[in-house]
C-alpha cells in the first residue's frame, strides 16, 4: 500500500496490519509525515520517504511503531518521541533544498529496538544524529553518517556489533562492543561503555582495516582493543586491559592512558610503526598492572615524559632488535634499535669443560661489569652484570690447560643496570690466545671398564689378588674416537686379607691406548669378586707316649 500527499500525512488513530499475512510494505510519501497513534505492522514493513522537494520536510513519530520485518525512514529531519521496534531499522538522511542541515533527534525516554540499525547519510547531507534513548540494538551499521551520537542499553550479555563510516561517532553503551566490519571515522570517536564484565563488557574495535581521522576518547569499565590501518590517536581509561594497535603508522597519545581497577592486574599494550608521546601523556595502571610499548622505527619514537627507570610509571626494561623476551613483570619498551656489549679477553671468565669430542662448548654465564651501548646515538649504561648464552670454540678438541679459544657472539644477551633490565643485546664475543694465564681448560672424560674378573686363590696373608681381563670392555668412549683398554698392569685388591667367598675386588693399574686415549680417564666398574679358601697347614714333631696296658 502506498499513500502519497504533497504536504502532509498524519496517522492519528491506531493503524494495524493483520498478523499472519504475507510480507508487504506500507509506504508513506509526503513532505511531512506525523505519526501520533500506534502503528502495528506485524509481518509488514514500513517505508517513509519525505522526498527531495524544496521546502520543510520532516518525520515526527510520537507513538509506538512496530514491525516484525523492517522500518525505513528517509528524511532531512526526524523527531523520535515514540518507540521503534523491528528486525531492521534504516534511518536515511538527505539534505533538502536551501541550507537547512539534516537532523535526527530522539527523545531520551523512548527507544529503538532492532536486530540491526542502519544509519545512512545521502551525499551533501550535513547531519546531526542524536539517538539518546535506551536503544536495544544488535548491530549498528553506519553509511556515511555525519556525525552520530547513539546510546545503546542492551540486555546483560547482549553485545553490540558495529561497522561502517561516519564523520564522527559517539557511543554510550552498557554492554560490550564488537565489530562486524571495518569502522572509518573521519573526525573524532568517543566510546563510553559502563559494563565491567571481563567477557561481555569488552569493547573490541580491533579490525585492522579501521581508520580514525582524529582522537579516540574512551571510558570503559572492562577491556578495550583499538586498531587502525593508519595512525591511531587515543586518550582514556579502562577498568581492565587496553590494547592500541596501528599496523602502518604511529600510535599517538592524545592524553593520559590509565588501565585497571583495584585488585585487577591490567596490561596496556601499545604497538605501532612508531610511538608518539609528544603530548607528554602518562601511561599508567593500577597496582599490579604494566604497560608494553612496541615500536618498529625507533628513529621516529617520541617517548615524551616516559623514561627508562625503576619507578612504577617508568620503562623498567628494554628489549632491543627483534627480541621478544617478556620477563612477566614491569613496564617494557620493545624497540628495533640495537644495543651491544663488547666482549674482551681482559675480563674472560674462568672456563673448565669436560672433553666432549669437539672443540665447541656451550657457554651460559652471568658476568660482572661491562657497558651497554645503544646504536643510533642512544644511551650508554654501566652494567651491574650481563648474561651470555654463547659458544666457546677452542683451538682443538683435546684435553689441555691454558688453551686458546674464541667466544662467539650472542645476539640475545641480557643485562642489568641499577635495577633496569635489558634484553636482546648483541654481545660481540672475543678471541683469547693460548697462554693468557687465566683458567681455560678441557679435562678428561671419565669412562668405565667392565668384564674384569678376580682369580680365586688360597689364603696367602695378602689383600692383593690377580685379575683376568680377557673379557674386559670399555663403556663411554665417544663415537669416532680411537681408545683401547690396556690391562697389562691391572691388579686387584680386597678390603682385607681374610678367607671368604664373593669378596669384592677393586681393580687398579688400568691404562688406555689409542690416538684419543689422552682425552679419557678410566675407572673400573666390573664389580669383580674373588673366593679366598683356607690354607692347609701340616703339623710335625708330635710323639706318642708309651704306657702299661690298661
């Protein structure tokens, strides 16, 4: 059904489309459409269009309008003093003739209830949109809206999905927010979200195709995530975590950033091509929280009032280069700047390794002193200590003392200076010549022999016994090494000289042969035993004594 009038259409009595009918549309076309009585459409849709005729055009709704389908209102001026309810509500503004600005205004006592609300601004419209009622909206779609201010009061746990473009966007909501597509806001964005629920109160505007032409000012009770493909400028507070991400440009602090509430350990994560705090804003959390700043171009960074130090608001640790270390506590600054610590033979640590068949040995030690030097004209830090995980390469693999070696570079050293930690530091390594005096040795590797047996004998008053090495073998020789067992001088000894069975025998006097024998020391693990039998004695000189028969 289409109703058309040049000047005005008034709905002054209840209008109802019978339920259960086929889907249909009621169309009202007039410069002015005024609805002062309830409109119940059931399966039907409502389409109101005031046209583009020069003059005064508006839609004024002061009574409930409901549909199980859609409601579409197209006009320069919309006054909502009644409730709208539909699966889909579309509000389209167009600029009329002359210089009159388009406007949508909603009485705060009334609401729009819709699975999806779409706000459309036709070309050349100058639109002020105030949707201040307790609106209940599943999805908000902005199509060149200029500007829009909307309040959403959804049922607990019912999130609001948003997408689209607008000149400016202000959202007041009692629930969490997610994205169903990119947001492109030309000027400012204001987000006020009161829910503190850690799940359903989260404001997630992390679509990396978003663009924000000006500051985002937020006050949220839970966590918030903001992302943009261009610059991202933010100011605000959150009851939990804050995440700010620009994939191609700066993250700019337009003002102070504060995260967390008492008893909640929150984290602020700021990641961008570079970090701009030329406003000297503070980045802070409640007790137990921390912030992490990640920059891909330190030459453009401006830390502003933030400084490297041990204070609660300071940068407590720095991660250089491509390092990813997270100590799990403290405020961190991750930068692509590099920093180095120069190794030197003059402070070479004492090294003692057990032979492993190779000249290479792992080195993991914390060393005292040293100086950390940042590249690109950065700071220098006198260190308390630094930890190196490197490789020591000796001049050869063989056992020896005062050996020369090379300490390899380490691209992920760590260091401390007056309570400040540094990670991802380049340690340059050094060459230590042989004969430098400090401890630098490879000691023999212990191996064991087995299969040695003791030779049983008669008690002889001694604790020594002979051993049989006919079945003896070596265990522990490294693959590729030439080592043999030489048992020519092997002897056994018991703990005492007495007679006994299965008496333990300690084997000594074993030697090694072969080209690599000097790199090993052998001990016997045969657990040999021996039986010592009693010695038979012969008596002599005994005489019989004669006597009388008795």
